[in-house]
C-alpha cells in the first residue's frame, strides 16, 4: 500500500480567535494539574499561562516549567510574581511558533479555546512529547475521545501512537470571564510502543484520510474507490466493520485491524 493509494485530501479551516478564560478556583486548578500526572523529574511546557492559576501548582510539582504567553501584560506579571523560581521561565511569544524541546516533555494548558486545535495538533506532531493535558470546550474534548460514540479523524489518525482520554469536566461558571459553554480536559499520552510499525504510519494515515473523505456514506464505500470491492468488503468484515457503518462510528482499534487486513 503506497502513499499514492491513500493520498490525503485536506482542506483549510478557518480559525476563530476567542478570548482566554481563567480558572477562578485554585482548588480546580490544582486538581487539573494533578490529573496531568507530572512530577519532579519532568519538563513541562505551559501554553497561555495568563494570570498564573495553573502555573503556581505546576511549579509545586514539575522539575522545570517553561511558559509561553502572547500577552506582554501577563508575561510581566508572571515574571514579577513567579520569576524568583529557578525552575521557571516565561517567554513572550506565540506558542505555535515554538519548536518542541529535544528531550521528553509534557504540555499542560488552559489556553484560549480558539487555539485548542492548534495546540493539540502541535502536541501530536512533537516527536518528544510524552503527554499533554489541555482544558478545552467540553464538546471538543468529548468529540476527540469518543464520548459521543463517534471518533474524529484527528483521533483515529494518531491512535497508533497516542492514547486519548476525557478528563475532568469544569462548569463554565468556574471561569472568568464566563464562557458560553462548559469545559473539560483532554489527555494525550504517547504509547510506550506504537500499535503499528513506524514505517506503516504514513500509509495508515492515508487510509484514514480516504475513509473520512465522505464519499459513499460509509467507510466501506470510501474504501472501494481505491481497493477492489471484494478485498474491501473482506477486510472490513475481518476488522468487524459493517458495510454500511458510518465512518465516524468506527472505533480506532478497528481501523488498526482494517489496515492490517489490507496489508497482510
């Protein structure tokens, strides 16, 4: 199965910038940081620290904390209030322009909801990322962890390398200013070993892009565009995927089985 068989068809999506919402309860901030599971030997990158509600409990747990804040006002406040911590650095820059560290690291973030997708994609593309805990809109977190009974293309594409889990839910009234929707944490954790050989990951993701192309209304129908119908139906049956099963309803593990059936 070569890349030409499953070439992805990507389309640009518009970004909507939203203001940042800060946690007002220190107990919730501490609980979120605790759920990230970072410890004294860990390097942590914090995205959009704002007023430091997450930064403070992070400094109590992590070995080193590097924060990236786009608003100069908050950078100056953090440096004034927390700059005396030797294991803390805060940089005035857009996190999306930052290169990942060359060593294993973790991401912890309560950044503006408008850049959630950018943060998650940045994390998934970072080769040295060990884990990430990101506060997002509740719907986003549920969508990308299968909590709706559906799975997103992003999750399915990266499932061989990462676990996706829904974390704590946070009522919208726990933020200031109060957003329009509730929030939740999404957790990404790199698997000790990928579920597929690394050499197969490009072809696997091309298969995922083909499946989510939306042609035919089902995964099997999309697959029949480039694979002989008999082979496509046999592989789907072997992977436990019905011929009429809508692509978003196919769990990630069955995508793995489908790929293995097609390449066996």
